[in-house]
């Protein structure tokens, strides 16, 4: 299958004039910077958020998890749907590809290009050290880009990243999700640093720790972090069991 | 156009095997109860959340606002998208209608029924006294139902209502939206009562007022509410200008 055929392939496409896709915005933190994973099909084309269409037997989450696995090699990543992008003209095959004037980007004769593509925006959080972005199976390259260096992207993908970041910032205070960006054992200063990088502003240490510990789902270990100059802060674990129990009991993490 | 043709009509349907719709869950409060607006096409059929497909020149918000206007007669209602419902088998024409064995529910010959319908869930908040649900233009009836009396609905509409309520509860603490359910002038006890009805639990008066007033967007009037026995609480207005200015300045209502 040619690259472009696979790029917009859907078992719904035949004779169909619309389709629905997913675009997971994959965030990570490295060297005190918030990063986002972007993909390139051809250096002459603008970059994209990884994505794909929802196939016949998939729901939106299934499709997003498939795209995440294809892009990062990882499963069971923290993933959250935040918005359906639905502007009538958000997808235009001709704007994106036709100017290349290159047969490898022309769709095969037996394939209809949809007039309209809806896409579900997701955000995902991964620990930077667990992902080794590689060449994708559509001969695309995936790479981490600093959020402040994101160039002009294809379609409405800049808007999708902006809204993904808003949704992530909002969710940080509602649900314990920041730990997904850290190794299994982490200190409260590590977790606070993650919040500060995502929010792009400093937080008060005492307020932050009180809020995080009030959730009762970060478990303090007897171990302390080694190699820190004068203080050796305690290490914590996210306790998934406690979290799930709290959710079941109707815990409101947001108040 | 027959009722059923209009019900699933889309200018995308011809030869298409999928379509995307909207379902706004319209909430209101009356007599200390949370209510939801439901619609009935035929007394032999299960009730539904009002809805419609996204037409060619509409985005999802446009479609949801159109459905809201058709259902309530109102424009500029508070409306928020919360989730795309995407299970492959969530829509089944035959399950919903064919058992009626009634020609008025058979689709016209020139119309293809989509194999799959995605729908965008919205929640909307309206002041009960401004809405007079009437017979819809598809010969359907709209009526307010107590949230605790919602019967088994068509498709996955019970799930959509459950998730709309979760999304509404979450949003209450993140954005000042509760006032949409009240008359223009209201007291803090009125607003607290709205929160308590939606959350289905009591809130502490002092905490509640501190939180609401910390947002700086409820303006206290010199007037007090008349006719309340011993205390006469101050009346407040939601100040849209202050709100928009705060949002522009990057206010985080959620922290």
C-alpha cells in the first residue's frame, strides 16, 4: 500500500464522503521542557500530530490506542479524549498533498478521498525515557519537539495542540495524572516540577504538597532520594488500588 | 418529509455508511429537582435526548445550537461539548424502529441508512422558566423529566446522560456556569442550592461563598432579596465583562 493510501485508509472510505479520525497529542517532559511527539511523511510537507481513522470494529479509544502503539511502541498509556474537531473545511486533501505534484501522493484510482474528516483530539502522557520514537510503518519519522518550537502544522493541528495543552492543564488539578510523566518512584519536588513545566508558572511548595497528599493516593516510601545535596526528599509511589477505590467511592479529586 | 426521514436526514447520507450527530443534554432545575429535556417520537418507542446530524456547512457547535433552538426556542444557551460517543454498534436503525412494523417508520427508498452513527455529547444549562417545551417540528413531544425518573432510553442515551451529569459536576468547580440556571439576579444561597441539587450533596455555606466570590465575577448589588423570613440576603449579578476580561488575562478558575 502506498504511503498516502495508508495515511487516509479506512474501511469506511469506499464511496463515503466523510470519515472520523483520532489525533493523540503525546506529551512528555525532558530536560525541564514540555515536549510533543510530531510526525513527518515527507520533508516537503508540514508536520502532523500522529493520527489515523477509526476502523469498523473500533471505538475512538481503540483507534487512539492503536495509533499510540504504532507511534511509541507502548501500551496502557494515559490517554484522554478532550474534543471533537469538526470545522467543515478542516481537512483538505488538495491543500495538503496535491501541490507536491508527485504521483506517490496521488490517491489510488480505487479510493475515494473523503470530503470531510472529523477528528477526535486526545492527549496522552508518557515518561520520556520509555519512548524511542522511530521511523513509522508509513515511512514517516516521529520526533519530540519542544512545545515552544512547534512549527506551522498541517490542517488544524496547531489548534489541536493548543487545546490539548489547555485540557491537560485543566485535568492536572482534577485528576492525579502528573505521575505518568515520571519514573515509578518520585519525590514531591519532582512532581511539582512536572506541574510547573506544564503550567509554565511556579507553584507554592506547601500548597502543592498539601493538595497532592490530600488525595490520599500517593504512598510515601521509607526510601529517600539519593544524591540530592542537603535535603533528601522522600520517594512516593502512585497507588493505583487506592486511586481506583477512591474513584469507586465517588471521590471528587477536584474539590 | 416523513418523520423518520427527517430524524436521520443528512446531506451526507446518500451512499454514505457513516455519519456524525450531536445530542445536547439539556439540564434545568425546578422545584429543587434536576431536570433533563427528553423527546418522544412515538409512544411505542423509547425516549431520546434531542439530537440531529451535523450538516454540510455546520461544525458540531452549530448543529448543537440548531437542535437547542428547535427544542427550546432559545438561542445563546450555555452549551459545552464533553465527549464523542463512538461504539461501533451504538446506533442500530433496525433495533430502534423496525420492530414497529409500520410503514411510516420505514426509510424512503431514496435514502440510505448509515451503518454507523457517531454522536457528540453536549450539556446545556437553561433557566427553567424560559423554556416551554412544545411539540417539535418532527411531530415529537419534548418534556422535562426528573433526573431520578429517566426511563430506559433509545441507543446509548442513558450513558450519554450519565456522562453529561459527570461532566456538568466537574465543570461546576472549574468555570462559573451555575448562574445559567437562575434568573438574572440571584442570592448566594440560591446559587448554593443549585450546586447542591446538581451535586446531590450539601455544601458548607462559608466555603461555598468564599470560592464563588474569589472568582471576582459575581457582582453584589445594593438590593437584597425580599420576602425571606429573617435574613434578607444580597442579590448578585453575573458580570460577563469581568468574566471575559479574567479569561483573557488567563484566569484559572479551577485553582
